[in-house]
């Protein structure tokens, strides 16, 4: 009798399960394919996460943390296959970043060509979990672009290590793989360099900060502001990012945007100072002197320490917005131009940057610079980051240079998010606006034929912080626009905005659980 009762109960229960509608699977960035099946896998208390290769240990640990965040009690990691739980496996036949995820009522199997691919599968799993269950499905996935970046400007405002880690976590959730860390600028030098202690003693502090917008205000707060990372902290961040399969590219700005360095060591400038760390935004006419050898010695010494800290293949040297007025009057710069047969100051800028590039090559690294570098000419090996628009990037890609597209009218997350910021209650921003729809619609292949398009390494969103002083505010500017950018980077073909917005609802739930701030304009239909 008892047996019959149990049987009836089981039958009733399975009928109820069959009738329950299969939850829709919403993942951002959109996977290559998702084939839903019937039923769900319930991730219960003590759910096991197994891995089959020691290189997956930290991915498994991250997975356990994510499950705990999603409400799973006490997930357990083991270095053996578990079958009735979550299995993580390496599959050497897969390309580096490709993975599959198959969820059955018994468990989830994630296979990837590398630990980073498996981690992408785990990030997808995070978005599939709802109410402690994973819907049965087969997911196949790989990214379109190999470079999927986000830049964080910690020079204008300083963000402590904990904030930077949060930024990296947010990147990992969106399957981005390159963190561009903007560490030096006119308003602050943020990285400890042992050989030049003044860079942080003097250069990391400005005596006060502008209140309001630099175009309309001349009011200052009268309060010193500063901060920097010790080399140990830098190492900590690089290791944290590496665990999340994210490369960190440091940016050391030259020859412009260098007031913090000039204030620390006035002999770096054409007029020899005195200089002070800039207290307002925009940039300064004073730049590194291109005539004196001491400038290059300084930069090589700084970069030597930087290379020790950052294992990344690429190093970013800025190169943007470098006024030439000091060079025009500087006898050392003019002598350099005569000696080197350089026709103008743009050519001098190229000379400057190419020298640094040569040095980086000699040390096994490659150089990225902003698109202004094109004005005086670049070498074929320079990687151009196109920010002033898409023109620079298109021109560079056509002439065979590798390019990262970061055009400001699409990917500048410091711009307003709606067309009527005041009415919509947006906080003060630098200007213009990039609503999420605009960002989502960016075409990275614009005006390029197939061969030229192959020079586009990828895309990047930039968070400049002139008007963003706290992590709360940074997250509000970043999310959910970063989600749109991640889809341009991961799955640029066949995008559909309405479908994206539908899927964004699920990601929003995850933002809420993780405690990430975000702007909700898109959810209220405001553009
Ligand atoms: C231009 S993008 C800059 C930054 C500013 C940004 C503000 C770039 C290479 N230079 O220094 O922070 O505009 O949107």
C-alpha cells in the first residue's frame, strides 16, 4: 500500500513538473546557441563542484562563491568528477575561449578549451540559476573578439584596491578579459615607483579639486586629495584579475597628461617648473620634454618597474592630447628635431613614442597608444586605440595596424545616459550622452572589408572619472551599459536590441543579488 502511495505521489509530482513552464534562458552576452530541454536541475545544499584538472581549481573555487551568492548553501569543491552536481572539465580539442554547458536534471557539465573558457561557462551558469534551479539546456559558446576591454581611470579620482577588485568582478561577470588601468594623469600619479619616490609623495596629491563642471566653474573645495597603490597592492590586483582570467594593461601616460610627474620632478618639463598637480580637469600645456635624454632615462626606469609588476603582453603609453606649445619654444626639443630631421612637432611626438615602443619591444612587450599617435605616424606594430571617433581606428586598420575600438560617442561611460539628463535626474557628468541603445548598436566593422576587419582586435568601454568620485557612482555609470558593450564584444553579429533588453532583466536580478548599483533608465523606457 505504502509503495502504491509513493508511486502515486511521484506520478503526481512529475505531472506537476511537466506542466510547469520551462524558465526562459536569458544570458548576456548572447551565447552562440542555447537549446532548451525539459526539466531542471536543482542545486541543493552541499552541491558538489568537481574539476578534472588542477588548472581548474581556482575556477571551481570561484564557482562555489558564485553559487553561495545565488543562495546555494555550502557548495563543496572536489578535485574529482562528481556526476550529480557541477562538473568542470578541460577539453583540449576546443579552441582557447570556447565552452559548452550541458544541464540535465542530474547536473551540469561545463567543458572548455582552457580555464578561462570554463570560467565563461560558469558565468553563463550564474545567469541561468533561478530559485536554486538550472533549466535543462545545451549551450555552445565562444567570443567573437579576442580583446574585450574596460578601462578604469583611477587618476582623476583614486579608487582603493577593494573598489578595483569590484570593477574586475563586474568585468568577469560580463566575460570581458582585459582590464585597462589608467594609472597616471595630470591630476594624480597612482603607482608606487621605488626609484622615484617623489612620484607618489608629491605626484599622488593635488592641493584641491574643482567643484562643478570645468567649463563653467572656478570654485575649488580647498581640500587636498590623493592616493596611490603600493607595488604590493598592484601585485594583489594583478593576481586577483588573473584568477578571474583577466589581463591587466597598465597605462602610463606620455608625453602629455603628465603634470603629476612634472610636479614631482620638474626637470622632466621643457621650462623646468615649478609645476603643480592639476586641480581642475582637461589637460595642461606642460608636457614631458622630448629634447632631453633625462626624460627617456626616467621613462625607461619607470617602465622597468612597471614591467616587473604587469606580465601583460601589451603596455599602454597614452599619447593622447599632447599640446605642442612648449616643444615649439624649447631649445632642446628644437635641437632634437634638427638632429633627427623631424619636420614638425607631430613628428617629434612620433619620435618620442617610437623610441618607447622600441624599448618595449626590446623587453618583449607590445605598445598600445591612443589614436593621436597617427598624426605624426606610427610603426606597423603599434596598436591603435581609437577614441576620438571611429575614423582613426578605421584609418589604422586599413593601413594594416591592429586596432582596439573605443570610440567615445559609443563607449564613453562617463557621458550622460539619457538625452535629457536634468529631467531624468542624472548626476553631473562630463557632457554629451550615450544611451544604452546607441552603445548596443555600434558596428565594429563599419567601412572595413573582411581583411581589414581582421585588424580589429576588439572593443573597449572607458570609464573616465573627472565627475565620478565614488564606487557607487562608478557602478551607476558602468551598469548596465557595460552589458551592452559586452555583447558587442562577444556576439556582434545578429544583434537585436529588444531581445537584449528582455535578457537584461535576468542580469539585473544578478546585479541586485551582488549589490551592484546600476542606472535603471532602460528598465523605465527612458533614453
Ligand atoms: C578624453 S580619451 C581623454 C581623457 C578624458 C576623457 C573624458 C582620452 C585618450 N583622453 O583624458 O578623461 O576625454 O571623456
